[in-house]
């Protein structure tokens, strides 16, 4: 049977899920209450930058498999599988706010008209599958059958389409065989190729896998960042150290690139939420707590390193390349680049900035700071600055005309916080070059 899917929420997760499932040949309705967003999507425009997504949306919209709507009632009535992919932002105390998930559960209870599988893709506290079940049971007018499944997403922004099509694993959390068989049908393209590992487990374990994975990766990045700080003192080279560590199959070579600290919409939010969840159960997540604190310290440490080398920041001209929290995205949420730019500006420096995709997002957040200037390209940033800082590892920056950059800078101080250049070459070119974990 070809399933009819509704995806509620057209953010990164929802839109990528909807577009990719339609590309698998399923009929998908993407629903959002934001009218502007739906109108934009109907015109074939994706409201954020994600490589490959717009093509996929247009291809499947033209084929008639992918549609966009504000009408949640029709979406629920006309589908047998409903994905919940709405936002779960952080609250003051770090816990995830699941109000939007609860609202969708209420809508499903109101409009359910036959058996449905409800799939939770949003990152939610452990126990939310049961909560959604309770809400639907409590509010539905007739006792229709349904099953709620946890199916966490592991997409990386910037590689989300690829990750959906080639996942390391698909996790399905449900106690119910009927729901398992429907989920195998939804993911049949991946299930039948037998290359994608599937894990069928209970809902609580599936929900925990999501938090445990993100917190572990955040911890791994933070670990390598601390190791980099040590290397800077001892004379070791973090690139060799990370390579040597990564050769151990038990450690693995991914997520061992040191940088200015992790950011984005997931690691900061999910680490805090995990600590909060554990706290509510009387369990201390001391490693995750230490990770959160170390990541905050990382940004302070970097600022103080810059200050030590540049000297008094007041009235200094400083250039920053890269504002997104990582390359291949326009997302600046919790971006270490924004925190460094605002700290520099608050200390009286004049900061010139440029990012290939994230200018608009950054402008909305840094708008209040008078001494931040948004430039049209890398070379305009470098003009007359006393220090240049690489914050995001865009490929475009790897190809900089360094001779031109050096000639236009007032002083050749270069901070490469993503290790995208070779220290030997940079020094030979006459830069006073500082990178991460390489003395
Ligand atoms: C992360 C996870 O990688 C995804 O599996 C997950 O689905 C997603 O969160 C989510 O929960 O939605 P994402 O936030 O897009 O994905 O970004 P990552 O590529 O994981 O990078 C996170 C942060 O760690 C970035 O600031 C990045 O610059 C930093 N990082 C990553 C490093 O500093 N070094 C590394 O080696 C890797």
C-alpha cells in the first residue's frame, strides 16, 4: 500500500522529511500554520539555505507528489501517517518546550477519522510518545485506533538531504507491530536496499537515543577542543593528535575537528534539555553538564586569546569571516561567530563581517550594534583591518587570494579558528598566524 503522508511543521526537519519522502514516491502534504511560509513554498522557494533541498521540492511538487497547505484538518483527514516535525525550543530552565507538539496532538484528536500512525520527529523529552497518546485518547470524539511512534531525526544542517537519503540508521520506537509494518512501508526505499540499519525499539529508548547521540557528539567536539588548548601549550599538533585518535576504530575519526566551540539549533538546546530531563528523574549528567560549561568557556577563552595578541580592543579594526554556526548553512542560531562579534563590538572594536549565506540572519541578530559593518565580500572585510578571524569553514574561504588579503590588511594578524590553512605557508606569506591546537 502506498502511504499518504502529512508532515506538520515545515522547518528544517519537516521540510527535508516531506521532500525526501515524496522523492521516495510517496504522496506528501506539508502543513504549516505560517501562511507566508506556505505561500513561499508553493512558489517553489525554500525559505532557508539547505543544499539540494529547493531542487527536490520543485521536482516533487511538479510531479504532484508534494503539496503545501495551511489546512491541518485536511492534512490529517487525508493521510494515514502523520509526522510531527514542529519546533521544541529551549525554555529558561533548559527544558524543551513541547507546546507545539501538544497542539498538533490536539488537532489530530479533533480531526482523526480512521486508523493513523502518528510519528514524532521533533526532539522531545523522554515520555512524549505516551503524552501524545494520552492527549489524542483524551480529546478524540470517537475512539478511532491510532499508534504513536518515535522516529528521531539525525540530519545535519548543510547535508540534510544527503543524510535523509543515506542515514547511518533509522530508529523506530513503538510497541506495536502494525505501526512497525507501516513504518517499514514509509521507509521502504531504505528498508529494501538492506544497506540502512534499522533499529526497532520501544518509544522511550528511541527518544533517549536522540538526546544521547547529540550530547555524545557535543562532548566529543568539546573534548577535542580542550585537547587543542593543551596542544597549544605543549607544542603538540591537534591535527596529528586527532588523526591518531581517530585511527582507533573505537573512537572513530569524525567530529574531531577543533574549532571555536559547538553551536547551532541542536547541540546547545539538546544538551541542556538532557540535563534538565535527568535532573527531573534525580540523575546527574555530570559529563554533559561539564560539556555545556566547557563550551561556554571556549568562547571566552578564544576572545581572551585574541585580546592578548591584538592588545586593547577599543578602537581596533577587526575583520570576521563566517557568521553561520558551521559551513553550508545560513543558520546563525547559537553561532560562536555571533558571540565573538558581539563581544568584540561591545569592547569597542570596529568589526567588519561577511558570510556567503548568513548575512541576513546575522543582521537580524547583530542589528543593534553600531560598530559592526556588513561587507559585500571577504576582501572588503580585510581592507585596513588589524586582525582577521576565520570563524566558519566555508570552502570559499579556503580559496582566498591571500596575497591580496595580506596587502589590504593594516597588520597581518590572522586567526584561523577552523584550521583551514597550513601554518607553514601562512607564515611564509608573512602572516602572524594563529590557529587552533597547532603551536
Ligand atoms: C547535529 C547532529 O550532527 C545531527 O545528527 C542532528 O540531527 C542535529 O544536530 C539535530 O539534532 O537536529 P547540526 O546541528 O546540523 O547537526 O550540526 P553538526 O554538523 O553536528 O555540528 C554541530 C556543531 O559542532 C557545529 O557548531 C560545528 O561547527 C561543531 N563541530 C562539529 C566542530 O566544531 N567540530 C567537528 O568536528 C564537528
